[in-house]
C-alpha cells in the first residue's frame, strides 16, 4: 500500500475529515453571526472534540455496526484499537483544554456539559430509560434529531462565546437565520448516513427513520430538507450566497443514495462536503 493511499485512508476513515468539517461548520457560524473570523482556540476545540468522540465511537462500533456497513473502517480500528483509544482520549483532552483556554462563561459551561453528556451517551449506555441503561443509538428514531441539534447548538455556542467587544446589531437575527438555514441540512446529512448504515442498524435492533422509508419516501424527505434553507431568503435575502453554497454542497445527498455508492470513502466525503463548500463560499463572499 502506497504512502499516499495510507494518508488517504487515515484522513477519511480515521475521522480527520469529519473533525475538519466540524471546525468548518463552527467557523461559518462565527463569520455569519459575528462578521469576523472565529478565534483559533475554538477551531481547535471543535476539531479535537469531534475527533475524540468519533474515534472512540469507531472503536466501539468496529465489532458491531461498522463490521456490516463500513468494513474498511472497522478493519482499520480493529487492527489499531489501542492507538485509536489513546488518540481519542488525547483528542478529547486537547479539546477540553482549548475550551478552558477560551475562558467561556458559566452559561456556556452548562451547555457544554449537556453536549458532553450527549456525546457520552453516544458512546456508552448512560441514558436511564424504562429501567434500563441505553445509548443514544438505542433511541434510533430520535437519534438524528438529537445529533443535528447538538451540532447546531455547539456552533451557535461558539459564535456567542467568540463575539467581539462590539458585536453586530444583527447578531441575534443572524444566529436564528443560521439555524434555520443549516438545521435542515444537518438533519439531511444525518438521515443520509443512517440510510448508509440501515442494514447494520436493523441487524442490531436499531431501525432508524431512514431505514424504514421506501426509496420514494427517502427521496422525498431528502428533497424537502434540501430545499428548506431557501425559506431563509424570505426573511433575509442577504443570505443568498451562503444558502447557494449550502445547497450546492448538499445536492449530492439528494442526487445519490448511499447504498448505491460502491466505496465507503466516497460516502464519507459526500456526507461532509456541504460544510466545506459553505465555508469556502462564505469566505469568498465576505472577502
């Protein structure tokens, strides 16, 4: 295996691309809400916090869901389980130190702790439901909603905590518009990935919304979620360029079905593409 191929596998299957997409997303939130770049410390926190959670989840899933739906990634983490656990814990540590360095408010710590509990519930059975301890994946029908909400709340929290001394007067409105624009795409992204994993989810007793929909129903919900960001333009036509960047990057999630894509790596790239196109368009737009 060539060095270039190894690097590519690490980038895609080692969750580095997903972590970079998280940093891209919070960067866009800061720019659109505050009209200034997000401080580097918050990008570090978003990158390493996301990386840590996804690395540890990949270790947990290597002998479960991923063995069916993402065999290449599962094999990678089974072969490097110790390194993956160590890297995941170190990543969470770096992310946590970055948050401490950012000197967040008390209210932000409350939100961060709640997000941390949600992240923990994604990995371990800590949710008390009907006398049992469940993971977030056991609550499969609401999982995509909770994950999408966590991404959105985290990005808006970063935007709020990184506001300049004299924040724009439109910051509150822009926060709402950002949520209305990107929220449906976050849900589209999550449902699309659930469709990729539907065989594994059903096998392990976690049927998701995406797994129970027909082909036509799945296409319909994708089209609706893809087009919903356009409603933001009714409230503020100034969001036209960001919305176009959002729609352009997420169009692949409408045009292609994950279970008809032959390579795991292309699915990962397709799912995260819209965060990078959105950031690129917003950076060019803000000049």
